[in-house]
């Protein structure tokens, strides 16, 4: 009896296994839901500043990719952690796992920072469409023209020189005939302002220069927020941290019509420092799509 039973049992088990495999083949994989937050950091290049090498924290041996990985770990898929873009021109570029749709009569995305009253460090926001479909932010960029666009300097360029010693003051010059140094704020002596993973002796940035927002009032420096259109200018619970794709203009200031965007770039928009606060440096803690259903 046992010799006849086992072959029969094995046949039943084999048929059952085949049926189970077929059932599994028919099951559709659960689709991954798009994230309303940025899903990629494509570029990060801060200008020199008191929080460069600290937000994120530099470690011996870090290179550009290691630094980019740290920014990605801090910001992707969430908000709350903070990175610093340093002085004028320092920037970060975000990508998404979907396109952000331009909805009429509605703000489209939000940029989180760490601003509070009288501490605005305005960052200019730009957007781009992946027109060539390669997933890279290598197509045309459009500035979101905020409240100070008409008062700003276009086609501005600034260059920072590697200091000697590396923790010394940082000379800079611009294409307007100005030159100065980034001085070291008390409490930051012995720490380098220059990004330590960068091999270049000169860092050059281009863009739009906003007018200074610093006011000496009540015996102290205050960094006043512009009306609208700039990152890291209002607390994160303020609606003025939200941006409208409708504000986009091209390089000559003409309004452009974009149905959607795929990339967001933020860079520090002012050249400014005070004896107690140091340089103005935009901080960013995430980007959120406001139009996801």
C-alpha cells in the first residue's frame, strides 16, 4: 500500500505546485505610489559660507558624490533636515518621480527652509522641463520672477577664491567691479568656509542678484523678507513658501507658459554679510508638490 500511495501523493503535490505558480503569475504587482516630495537630488554645489561643510557634515575623504549622497539621504522623500547653500550662487537641484502639473489659479509646489521673523535669506527658485526625456536637468531653466525681479541685477557673476590658509577669509570678486572677503564669524574660527570636497581654486556662480534685504534696526541687523517669490524667507507654515509655475520667465524676462515641470533649482540670491550674523545663505529642507491628487 505505501509503495502505491507515495507516487500518487507526489503527483498531487506537483499539480498543486503548478497551480500555485500559475496563480502567482496572474497577480499584478502593487504599483508604487508617486511621492509628493522630491525623489532625487541631481546637483549640489554650495558657495563658501559658515555652514558649508556642516550642513551636510563633511568627513575626511568625502568627494562630490559622497556629499550628494548625504544631501539625498537628508532630504529625499521628506522634509525637516536642513542643508545650507552658502553665500550667493550656491545651489541645489531636485527631481521628482513625476511631473509637477501647473494648475490654473493655484500654487504648484512648496520649498521648505528654516526662516523665521527677520531672518530671511532669500533663495531664487528656477524650474525646468525634461524636454529631451533623458531624466537629466540639462534643458532650459526658467526663473520664477518674484516681487523683486524688476529691481534685481541680471547676468550677475561672482567668483570665490580658495583661501590660504584653508580656514582663512575668502576673497571674492564680481562682474560689477566689486571685491571683498567673506569674513569668519566669531565661534567659527578654525573651520573652513570653502567646500572641502572641491578641488578647484576658484568657484564661480552666475544668476540674478537680488537687492540687499538687511536693515539695521533696534540696535541689531534684521534680514527682512521680500513680499513673495523667494525660498527661505518665511516660516514653513506660511503660504508665501509656496510657488506658482505661472511666474516663470525666460532669460530675457519674457513670461513663458509651462504645462508642467520636472526639476526645481534653488540658489542663494543675495550678496550680503553682517559682523554678527555672517553671510546670508539660503537653507533648504525639502520640496513638495502641492497638486498631487
